[in-house]
């Protein structure tokens, strides 16, 4: 009778209550929240300064330079963390970014703001692969898929908290928010100090590090880490999947189109009941979090490839149903069903919840797969490359998504999502 208790204890404490992982998780919530809020509030800051209207192109470049450094420095920072240690890069990155946040309120010239956001991009890029690699190092080796699901939940919590906390700060204290972010990053750096970081690392020296990076990144195509088949396949998957995620940028325009076209045309006495909508919102949240854990754990117990095949197939079928609903203009029926308890609206909400649950299968399995393939000695580099591809995928997805929703409406955007789903999963399978 003691064995089940021991197994249950290991199930919980080896991963979910692992002290080292908890420290990294709290760090990630703070750091992800700070970087996310910074990008949201920098646009508002530029607007307050009058630059969005008078210097729109320059403002766009200021916002974009952050992601440019993600792409350029991401893989390099991963190699550095493999050489010199994860904590070294994380702490250094937080200090650099903390300095940048204070400079945002001290200098308001366009060129200086461009350079400062570039510094913040450098800080963000330097920590990208290091945090994920440190997380993998401290995770149970037989539960990597589940561990990757957990860190994605942590990232989601950080992003949500950033949106809420960031706008509250901006409403109350405006640009003073940026020094607050800098202080939070310095505090987060202190939290990462006690986390163990085991590896055969070498002391940092500029010339020695350059030589080591040259040796690590071979000029021979057959030996190059970034051109190996597993990395190429996973890279295309991450690129396409990040493009899909970036289509969420158009969620507010989609809701606004539905409101203008359908909701405002409803009879004035029609009211949308709050309880079903709140339940639906909770269902979406639970589906996202439990889906990540479920698929990550299944990929550990079963295999990565079958999870991706099942997840893609289910997601594609459900997306086709969503496409049919929009293509054949069934939204009025759904809205009418909200006030009558129509079975159609219940089915539609369940479909959306199941869709999100299915899509979460495409996140932890490939992340665990790269851990299986590359080993911890290349983990920082692999995770940094993933983040760099996500940055590019986000930019491309935003451009393509904006074109298709503008030219072909919501059904056109859904078809593009299906195309990217096909690319991301078929390539990796």
C-alpha cells in the first residue's frame, strides 16, 4: 500500500512542486510579464509622445527592432549559454534589460528610443534559450513532455498577468511603469541565483568565446547544427505554429466584425446571458491548461509523433467545422441560440473548447522531441533557435493574417490557419 503513496508523491513533487522548477517558474512569470507588457506599453508611450501619428514609420521600426535582435542573437545566445552556463546569461540579460527600462524614460529622442529598444531586444534574446535549457536541466528526464507543457502554462500566466498588470500600471503612473519593470527584472535575476546549473562550462572571455563559437558552428553543411534534418523539420514546425498563434492578433477585429454585423442587428430587447459566456470563458482556460499537461504527459508515456498526428487530425477537422459556420453565415443562428438555449449554440461553444484542447497537442510534443534528439549540451542553442523562428513566424503571420482577413474575411483567415497547420505538422511527421 505504500508504493502508490510514494508514486503519487513523486508525481507531484518531482515536477509540480520541484523547488528548482518553482523558482524558474516564478522567474519566467515575472520576466515574460515584463517583456510582454513592455512591448504593449511602448506603443502607448510612443502615442503619448505624439510619434505614432507624426512619425509612424519610425515608430514601427522602434517596435520591430526588438524582434530583429531576437532573430539575430537568439541562436548565438543559446551557444553562449551552452559554453558559459545558463544562469550567467540569464542574470547578465536581466541587468542589460533593467538598464534599458530606466533609459526609456530618460531619453525620448526617436533615435535613442530605437537604440534603447534594441538594447531591450538584446536582453530578451540573451535569456531566451538559457531559461528553457535551465528548465530542462532541472526537469525529470522521463517527464520532459509534461514539463514542456508546464512551462508553456507558466508563459501563458506571465502573458495574461502582463496584459492586466501593465495596463493598470500605465493607467496609474504612465511612463514610470518602465522603471518598475526594470526593478522587477533585477528582482527576478536574484531569484534565479539559487537554482543549480550543472555543466562543463568555461569562464567568459571575449576572444576565447569567439573561438569556441566558431568551432561549435561548423562551416560544413553536413556537420552544421542548424542544418541537421531534425532541426530543419522542427524549425519549420515552430515557424508555422508561431504564425498560427500570431493570428490571435486579429481576435479583437474578428469580435468587432461579429458585433457590428450581427449583434448590433439583434432586436433591442435581446440580451446575451452572462452565465453561459462566463462558463465558456472558463472552459477555454481549462482546456488550454489541461490540454498542455495531458498531451505532454501522453507524449512521455506513448511517443511524440502519434500525439502530433492525432492533434493535427482533430484540429483540422474541427477547423473545417468552424470554416463552414462562418462561410455559410450561421453566426446569427448561434447568437439567437444564446438567448433561447438552442442546442446549436451549446455545440458551437463545446466545439471551440475541444478545438483549443486539440491545438495544445502541437506545443509540448515537439519541444520535448528536440530535447530527446539534441541532448542537454546543445539545449540552449536549440531553444534559442526556436525562439528566433517564433519571432520571424510572428511577423510573417501578422502580415499574412492581416492581408487575408482584410481581403477574404474570417473564412479566408481560417483557411490560412488550416494551411499553416498542414505545413507545421506534415513536415514534422
